């Protein structure tokens, strides 16, 4: 029995090769792998002794030879294959152990050049892997060092690898090479700004963890992270305390982080069931948290809270007063951590890059039979906002209008956000018509703040008002300024209604549906 070992990641390979040698398996190897094995006292047959020629072109060609691929691809039960192999003077290779040039690690380095990336595209490795995986009924193939122990244990117990084991290993190979090629394809596409949506889309994800269940207990689930663009995302967060995240936790926390990234000032976002239930900005994180909590002290119970500044002792003491599922922050003081860790199941996550956003990223949704993909909604305004009413917003109203506009962008459509003093005081989301969303937001604000507090508040709508009824409801509630995209054939009715009630209204020219 012969094994070919050629690996870039040498984790555990010396120990694995020693076990193979003990089992009487001959080892063929190449370059740096052969050197590492020889230095460990392992007997190795150099690849050039098998192929009959030295590697060339700076190592680009060393395993691309019939002696290697005939040795891998011959079908052992095919007598004609065996006859040809004997005539050629080649021998079978029964185990292929290969992992690939570090293309992913290379392209994530700062200032990597296209030339450097190309030099780290493996050719011989994937060819051997695919050949062995294709001929898996006769050849064992290992691409993942985690499988070394599995293979050795079975060889010791049975003297050979079972069909089931070989099929399992071959499946991992095709998953790995497909992933590897998708990284290359995506990297090449990103070098071309004129190909945003390719004819053939390949995506690269790695599994982070299996989950207890999905959205509901009868659904299985797992969490995968993108291969490259994880900075500032939940995939990079470090869990400091608490039980494992669930499917719903990850979905809701992602929504909270996306909204938080709209703000530079100290801000706290609370999310429940993928909708913001509290948002507040202040001069410090304690003030911001108090505002977010008071936005909706009922819904925040059992919710997710994210902050863009360090959580201190004072803020932690407030958070400790209620049941929260998850807290995410860029950092925590030691005193804050000690307070929060008193709750056994509270998930505490640290995401140092919490403010980071990629300038370009895809937004994708799986639908039956396909995938819809778009540029992520990263813009806030399309152009300069236009005041289209007789009265202009005051300076304070303008600050609140921008605040509310950032929030409503992340409320499920039809979406409405009411704000005052950099605090959400009412939201209406996911309604099938806009007036219901307005009424829901007003009812929300009235319940937690009272009618008088809504006086002087502002309202943001993620899309245009189809009728003036939304303006009439806002006026009745005491709202004094509105921000919306505009573009309805009945815009003039809404403008006239605003003028009649002395409400300032701004058109942004940009819609923010979130379905």
C-alpha cells in the first residue's frame, strides 16, 4: 500500500506519517512536506523518483504526471487498467493526503497583489484530490487534518478503509475544492468593477457551529460565516459568557448590528423578533441605554441589546435589572463584566470592530428554487433632502428627523418610526398598509410616553404616503415634522395637509423598504 502526502498545512502530518510507516505503508512526498517528514526520521520516496523527472517552473509542475495520476485513477478491478499500468511501469497509489496552497490566507493579507494571489492558486493539489475522490472506491483521500485520527484508527482496526469511509472522505474533497475555486472566482470578480452580478454565482461559507434547532424546535440548523467578509459582523464576535447562540439569536442580533452601524455617536439598539424596539443616542452609553430601554420597556424584556461604545459599571447595573438574551459591545470594563456575568444564561459578546462596515456587500435571500441578490442598502440619502412645505424643520427637529430616518430604514415595511430628542418613541412595522403602521407607532408612543410627550416629535416613513390620512393622524398626535421619500401621485395632498397643520415635511428621494 502506498500513500502520497503533499500538504501546505502541516498540522499533525508528521505524527500521521509515522503511524502510516508503522503500518507498513510506503510514503511518497514532495518538496517541503518531504523535507519535514525526513527531518522527523520518516522514510520518504521523493516524487521525482516516481515520475522520473525533476519538478520545474519554480515548482509549478511536479505532480502533474501520468505516473501519479495513472497510479491514482486506475480501477483495481479493471484488468485492462492493470495491464496498462504494468506496461507503463507504474504502481498504484492507495491514499492521497493533500491540502492546498493558502489562497484564502494570502488574499486576506493587507496590500496583497494580484500576482501574489495568482501564485497561491494550487493546480496540482486539486487535480490529485479530484482524481482520488473520483476513484474513491479504490483510493482513500484526505484533505482535512482533522480526519487523520479517523483514518489511522480504521486502518489499525480493519487493515483497510471501508467504502463508507472513502465516500465520506471523497465528499469532503469535492466540498473543499468547490469552496477553494469559489474563493478564486469571487476574488477575480472583485478585481473587475464592471461585473457585479456574474452569470454563474459561487458563494463561499464555512461552518461555525451546529445549533440545537432552527427557528422552531422541529427544524435543524447551523451557522455559517462568509469566507472573507466577516469584520464587524457576528461571525467575528467573541462570546465571553452564557449559553450558545440560537438561530433566532443570530438573526435578531444581525439586524441590531446593521441598525447600530448607522450611528457614530454613543448609541444603543434593542431588537426583538428582528425589529428595533428601542433606540437611543446620548452623550454617553448610559444615557443612550436609558433612552433605548424607555422606548419600549415591555418589548426589550428578553431582547437583544447592542452598543457602539464600552459598557461601564453604571450601564451594566441598569442592564442587570431586566432579563436580556444577548448583549453585544466593543468592550466591557471589568466591573461591568462581573455584574453581567451574575446571570448564568445571559450571552455576553464582544465585537471590537462593531463600527466597521464594508463599502460594498451583497444582500441575499433564499427563495424556493433560487436566490435573489442585491447590493446591500448602505446609503441613507440619494441626494440633498428637499423641504417641500411652507415651514422648515427647526435645528432640533432636523436632528431628530435624521435619527428617525436611520431607524426606519431597519424597521420591517411598511415601516414608521417616531422620534424625539434622539430617542425612538414609537415604531410601526410589518403592516400591510401605511396608515396602520402610523397608527401602530402612535399607539406605541402613547402607551409608553403619554400623549403629551408626542407633542413636538418627528415621524419617518420608509416609503411615500399614498394618501393624506397619514399626515392627518400625525397631526392629531402632535407630530411636528415628517421625513419620507416622496414620489406618490398624491404627494400634493400630503403637502397641503402638512401646511394646514403647520407640519414641516422633507422629501429624501430615496426609499428604504425592508421586507
